[in-house]
């Protein structure tokens, strides 16, 4: 159990962390907008597809309930190949963390601090995250419980206000499947399946901490279901309020939607609350990713105290987040065009192959 702390989290905490993770940045950016008014459907299909993949990730955990993926990859593929693959996943989690950090910085700059350098905004967040990670997974999980309620109160009240301010026009969602199902499926397979859903493969690094392993499957599936439904509702509201063109053009469509709320002339500037909710989601998304990087690295290189790694790795992620793209448009383009080439092998091809080999290796066990 090298590189793992002696901590335990409950199924509820896992559920909350997964929901916060999947909502993290997905609520922020124009998700699935290439499917136009059917974006909500692309999200729904992405969620359904991801449930199948989560069963694969879960089954791997079921075979090796006490091992981190960095360890069972070596068990399945042998020392050299396993270590190499584990290292690739750790690099991917670092890259993903830096992408999310970039989303955060861009949001902060666009919304509140246009004069502040990106590096400073990102730096402040990563410091808080490093501090939290040093405290361990239990602290991350407990803060999740605390802030989750707060985020949901904000979300529900925002929903009621949007309904109340008469902005919603459902005709923006028609015609449904104007060009048939194929374009929507393409968006699902190139975008919504990975971002935000199967990105949560990072939770395979956290499953060994679960105090009730029996509940892992239900918890993962329910968390994905809830996040998916939330994102579908968010997208339906965005498109109903802003229309397809505005939603697609807006850097942060939900922010534009919230900014258009005006209830009886006195409730305005609600975007501050929107920012609160987004910062919470993003904070947990990066925390989980960085935590996985830290324990994965410690585990792979047999480092006794993982918390020592959190500073150097955090700083690397901070620098990555600023050099990853020269501007926000390039950053989004990378996410849509280049990321799927990383996602498809890491989320869709490799895990089922690992599972197949694990199954063949464990057949002897099942015979006994």
C-alpha cells in the first residue's frame, strides 16, 4: 500500500465528490454545442455511454479492491508495461488538472479581474488546493459535503429565478433532431462521452479508500446519473434563454444566462453567486485530479510520504496551465479537437483490454 494514506471515505462522500467533479467545468463551457439545439441530447447519450464504461472501471476495482490502478496495471501487464501505462495516466491527470485550472483562470479574468495576470489567479487557487491535498482525502471529502449543499441551494434558487423571470423560450429547442441522430451521436462520441463523464476515471484512484466497497458501483452510477441530468437541465435552460447561436458563441453560456436574470427590477448581478458555485465545482475537480497525481506518483516511485510531492507537482500543474495555450480560443479548440485523441485510448480502449486480461488471469480464482 505504498503511497496511500490510511484514510477512509464513505459512499456518500464519494458520491458528492463525483458529482462536484463532473459538474466542475462542464457547467461553465458551451458543452456539446456542435449538436446545436440537441446539445442536451448529446449530453444525455454521453452519460448513458459512460455508465457502461464505469462498469468496466468498477470491475477492475472489484478484481483488485485494495490496489491503486498504478499497482494493478503492473499486476495485469507486468512490471515494465504496467509502470509505463500508469505513468501515462498520471501525466494525463496532470494535463487535465492544468486544463481545468486554465478554465478557472479564464473565467476569473473574463468575469472579475481583467487586469490580473492569469498566473496569479491560477496560482492562488492551486495554493489552496495544495494545502487541502496535504490534509488528505478525508478532508477533501468532508469539505465536499459541506460545500455541496451550498452549491445545490444556489443552483435551485438560480433555477427558480430563471423560471420566475420569464426568460425561458422552449421553442429554441426545436426542431429536435433536425438532421437526424448522426450529428448528435458524433458529438457524443467526440465530446460529451469524455468531458465530463468518463473523465471521472480518475476516481479509480480513490475507490480503494472507500469504506464500503460494496457500494462503489451504485455510487458511481448514481453520481453520473445525477450530474448528467443536471447538465441536461443546464443546457436546456441555456439554449431556451439564449438561443443556439448565443449559447455557442458565449464563452461561458451559463454565466450569460444568469446575467440575463432580472426579477422585478431589484434582483440583478446574480453572477456573483454563479461564480461561487463554479469555483466550488472547479476546486473539487482540480483537487481530485491533483490528489490522484500525488498518490499515483508516490505509489509508482515508492515515495514514503506523498504529501511532500504536492508542492512540486502543484507548481508544475500551475506552469502547465499558463503555457498550455496562448489564449482561451486555442485552449477550447484543443479541448474539442485534440483531446479526443487522448481520451479514446485512455478511457475507451485500454480499460476494457485491462479488464479482459485481468479476467483471464483471474479465471483460475473463479474455478476454485
